[in-house]
C-alpha cells in the first residue's frame, strides 16, 4: 500500500497545471483541446484561463488562446526549475 505522502507527491501543483496549459497554447489552442490535453474539468479550465489571462500569461482572440511572451518566459523558467529539481533528487538518492 502507498503512503499518503507518495500519493500527494504525484498530484500536480498549480504551477504544473499552469505550465501544461501554457505549453499547449503556444501555437494557439481552443478550450476543448486545452481541457483534454491537460486533463482538466471544464470548471478547472475556466478558472485557470481566467487566472492566466488576468496575469498576462495567456491571451485570447475569438475562440483561440495563445501563450504570451510573458507566458513563454514562465514555461522556460518552469522547465529550468524542474530540471534542477530532478538533478537534486537524483543526487540525493545516491
């Protein structure tokens, strides 16, 4: 049986979901595509789209959502941080 800690570690954080949405919307994407590819409910999607648009990370034109320059910077920083964390976790397991 898995411990509660390991289950919690596998859940996605808000930053993980944000990076997923922004990555999916890089070339422009409709709500349905983002919802299915990022594995979100419609209610979750609505909340994230509103939040990310308000933060200037995501822009919408008609029915397409596209990652802004600020959003691209977020994704780059997120990937860098994830890579650093992976290095640290592999180092600590040795």
